[in-house]
């Protein structure tokens, strides 16, 4: 009976993974993964069954095929050989002129737009224009916990008008407790159009990414839930939720069928080539508990600041 109950629960879950190794992981190596490695990472993530692959940033800087900062969708398309997953590029609002983006010709590639609180209204107008151009859109308000309930509901109301693929809770500083995360989840779940997926992007400053993701998955119902992760947790500062851990958990608990072998290949063949500068550290812990941007911690680390007991 217990097993039957687990299967029924699993059938009611609609959980997907968005791997952002090539975007968030780029903070560790200036996005210089190398052309061959970029291709191999995308290929193996697709083989693993990951539903969404974030391939880097869209940014109007000089393009290099060795980096995951793209100046056009066309320069991304040459890396895509498998149409099974969906692909995204992240746009930091204000860094790419909307008029330089052509109408969509490949709806397998979408944009995740991230923005600061004081840019919210203009950023949502930007998202609306991208949607009108035909692109799948993902809306990511940075430091979501800094919005009041009224402000968050206002953002969600405008999001419902746009009808993006997903709206995300973004734990930019890696500081959300489980209780606060679930509070944001239930508020968002109630207000968000049921056809819009709810996402969660976490940072691991307090080592809560995995436990918070498990709590969110357990709390979710029929709404599509998209969990962000990176291979080996690679990312700025303390890093992110590990793709290999969350996929293993989903396989064992919710009967998903992610293939972990290609993910382990990425760790062995690409990630292990990068000096490991991410992971738990006291400076990033202090940044989190003081609700500070991780760049402050990086500044102190670079200055070889001595932590005094």
C-alpha cells in the first residue's frame, strides 16, 4: 500500500529540471568553457533527459565561440543538435536592446529575463515585447524575498497578462529558510495562472539548496515546477544545487528516468578541468546572513581578508 501511495503521489507531480551549468557556472571561469566543451556539455545534458538547458547569457559584447556569452541566437543554434530539451539564454534586463532581437524562428529557444526590483515594471514590459516576438519567456525577479506580499502579487498579476513559460522564485543570496520559501511558494501558487510553471533558482550559501528544493517538490501539486541546478553545483561563490543530486533524488523518489551517466561524464571531462573555486566558505556564509550580494564576499576573498574569531 505504501508503494502504491508513492506512485500516486509521483503521478501528481510535474517536475522538470533546468540546468544552468553553462550560465551560472561561467562565473568560475569567465564563461570560457571552450567550444568543444560547450558542445559536449549541451549534448550530454540532452542525453541525460534534462528538460531545460540554459546555455549562457545573451549580451551585446564581442562574441567568442569559446564562451557561453552569446551576441545572437544564431551563434547558439550551431551548438544545438538535439531537439528533445528546451534551450534558454538569460538576459540581464538592460543589457540587450529589444530592437536587436529578431522575431522568433525557433521556438525551442527561449529567454530567461532577470531583473532587479527597481526595474520590475520596465523589465516586464521588455518580457511582453519578447513574447510578442514569439519567444518562450521565463520571468526571474532577483532576490524575490525582498518583495512585499503586495509587490509580489502585483508582479504576478502582470506576469499572468504576459503568460510566460515560467515565473521563478529566485534566492539570489542563498539565504531562504524552508519556511520563507514555502510562504513565497504558496503565495505565488495561489496567484499565478495555473498554466504558468513555477520555478526555483537557489544559491547554496547556507547549504540549503537541496533541502529547500526537496521541500518545494513535496509541497507542489499539479502545477509544473522547474528546479534550477548545475552540474557539481558549479556557480558563483557557494555554488548551486547539484544536478546529479536532484536528478538522483527524483529518480528514487518520484520515478523519473534521468540518466546520470552523461552528467557524471560532464563532471569528469569538463568540470574537473576548472579549478574549484566554488562551494561553502565563511565569506559567502556571512554575505548570506547579512543579505549581501556575493560580490562583497568575493572582494574580501580577493583581498585575502583575515577572518578574526
